[in-house]
C-alpha cells in the first residue's frame, strides 16, 4: 500500500499592503477583521467600502459571510470577525468555517487579508488559516468507481503581513495528522495487521527510523501474554508490536528519550463478548491511537526533535473464533502481572499492558500513550476534548496548557488509587476491568498503571475526541487524528522531556 504524499499547496507571503490587482488575481479571498471593526474603525483594504455596507455599527459578531466581487474572476470573498481574547481553538474553528465557505467554488488560488488585526494576534490568526488549509487539502482514501474531480487549492497568499512567519511547525503537525487520518480511514480489509506492518516498515525506510517487529513468536518468548490473548482469536498470525526508533542527528549531550505507545486494533469485533452491529460499525478506526503516535513521530522527525523517540505500536485484531480469549481466563503479562479477564471487548488495555511494559524498560524521560479506549471517557467529556491521566501532579499543568495552546483540548481526569477496589480480583493480581461499566475510563487508567513503573513519568490519553461529527477545530472531517498538534506543543514547547 502506497502512503500518499503530504497535502501540498504553495504558501506565498507578500509583505507589501494588498492592492486591488492582488485581489483580482485570486479565485477566493479570506478576510479576517478584528471585532472592533464593527464598533469603531473599519480598516482600509481593497474593496473595503463594499464589504462595510453589509454591516451596521455595533452589531454582534456575525458568522462568516460570503460576498462575490465584481471582478473578472468573480472572486469569492468571505469575511469574518476575530473576537478579542479568542483562544487557539476559537481561531482554528473560525478559520475552518470561513475556509469552508471560501472553498465552495473549488478555488485554485486563495488569499488571506487580516487588516486591523493587532501585531501580537497576526501570527496566531495566520497560523490558524494555514492549519485549516493543510487540513482541508488532505485527500481521504476513496474507493468510488467513478472518481470525483474536485479541484484542490494550489496556493495560499498571505497579503500585507509585514513580518515573515515560520510555518514549519504547523506544516509538520499537518503532515502527521494527515498520516493519522489516512491510516484510520482505510477499510478493515486493506489495513490488516500485516498490511499495517508493511506500511510502518516502508515509512521507517523513508524516514530513516530503526524498525523491528515483535511478532507473536517473539512476544511469546518475552512472556507478553496480555497482547497474545487478544491476538489469539485471529486466524492469521500477523499481529505484533512494531518498535520504531528516532535519534536526533547531533544530540547536544546525552539525549533524553520520549516513548510513544499506541493502541492499534485494526478491527474490534468485541471478541467473544461480541459488539452489536451499531457499536461495531466503524471499528476499523480502533487503531487511531497508534496512527496518532506514528503521526507524532513523523512530525517530530520533520522538526528535528532534539531528543530520542521510541515508538511502540500494538497492532492486532480483536476477533471471534475457536481460539479467542474468553471471560474468566487468567493471563500473565510480560512484567509478571496476572490478569483476570472480565470482558473481551476491553482488549485495548490488554495490548497496551505489554506495550507499556516493554516501553518502560528503557526508563524513558516521558511515556505518552494514545488509545481510543473507553466509551465512558466520551460519556464524561463528549467528543470535543480528550481525557488525560497523569501519574504525577506536575504533569497536569503542562498537559492542560498544551491542550489550550494547540487547540486540541485535553482535560485531566482522576487516577486515585482507591479506584482499585473496583478491579480487585479474588483469583489473580488484578481484574482487567469491572463487569459494571461505571468510570471505566478511570479503571482502565488504574489497570494500565500496573504496567508502568512509578519511576517513569507517564501520560495516558483516552482519545474521546478522535471522532467528532462535522469536524473539530481546524479538522473538517469526522475522523480528527486528534493528538499530533497537542503532542508537538507538549514535547517541543512545554519542554516535558526535561523532567
Ligand atoms: Zn474493544
């Protein structure tokens, strides 16, 4: 399977003030004004008087509005207003809605004008529009027999922004996100564990990562019984844990290690405790956690991250069959912890148990795992935020801050030890989950904590925001690939590997 190239368009930065000729050469124009323009000072820009007619002084901030210009190209102009104090999430959302209108006529050349936006807000506003453009340029895998011939934009011109802006961070995050969304959208019969392994190996060759695949035989030698219990139900022996390593080119001193772990269940039937048709539909996306880990590794590689990254992807299918694991089995994980099986649909925490154990062995400076793990996390937060569980108090502020600054919002949830009472087992060391579903997201985090030594700083992400109808922040599709931007902010700007 060929991994598609990163979504591309030409990004032009023109520092001189925009002229009517600049605007007339565009198919579409996005104009973002400060909301203060509605109260007092309407800024001057090409066709500004024409736009002003649509607004009355003092009106509430209106939704993005489309106005076609009376020039030869009938340029589609869309005008919207930026609230003072808008968060990054607000900016990304506004830019996505504005861009969606600007794209209505399949424009090839698009421009951005931000007259009157204060200097300090120019970069975040322009960054939001560029993030939305790259997210919209993403082409999902499509298998229709008649191809649709939608044009994609070829250029975005930023007009009249005096200071040149470095977009490398935004573009790297977008490339990682596109990879995560593309893998997640692939049909279950195409992204089998075997195909996924081939994809990962191809990427490793392209990016210069070290790659090894711990197949079932190797995992049996390591005693990874938790992973193998899930893999057992499949009739093909293609499951395993992919291990990728990135090293910085010239580390300044001994480089710290960040470990990324992802849940890669290529299809989740629920196993013997079979899901209903409604709950099973879409379960080819149950590998999104691993795709986000992979996308994050790709983005960190693009940005030449100054630390080592070890990435562990637990790739398997949760199937029914004569060999499938059942309730009331007792399984031993590779760190020796014995698990009483309670529900075969709680397979994510089983494959993560061994992956987390293996990732912890090198004592990383930070361990970060991603999983579409529990329905109760969605019940707790909805699909606008993802949940985070931290095994140290001092991780909570950087996690919250990274969510706020990246626009991929994350909320910390409790992991107090007394929750363990719900997963006490009379026959083994721990129950896999409780038979009642209450607070399953917290119990899952408590269960996983058995496989991460207390000495390793650890953040567990339950990706409640992995799918959101109508898109979320800058992402226009229901599958969001949530987590790559968050992770870049956390690892590169909040500086967490220092811990
Ligand atoms: Zn499941």
